[in-house]
C-alpha cells in the first residue's frame, strides 16, 4: 500500500473538531464520493479509496444522500437508440 503525507495547519482539525485520524477517514470518503459521482472510478475502487468494503461504501452514499448509481445520460440515450 502506498502512503501519502499531507501537511495541514492544526486549525483544520479544530475547525471541524476532529482528530487527525477521523479527518483522514472523512477526507478519504469525500474524495471517493467525489470521484465516484464524476464517474471517474467504480464503486469498488471508490470503496477502496475510502477504506471501506463495497457494502459500507453504499451505506455511506446513502448517509450522505448521494445517488448510488451514476448514470451517464448520453450513454443511456445511445443504449436506448440501439433498441
């Protein structure tokens, strides 16, 4: 597993009233959700980024009121046009 170091001012943690460990978990989940919503990564990869299994990631999407399935409407229209 790769490790990344990010230097952040201490105020970041106090602003959200989170420990650095909890902040990192939230940051990983936020990145995973963002990239998943943009269609850049799959649910499985997003779960890995978040440090969760797929079921836990789907539960996190529900908690955050994020659509579970990302639909590209152009792709959908092409599929519908094919009949």
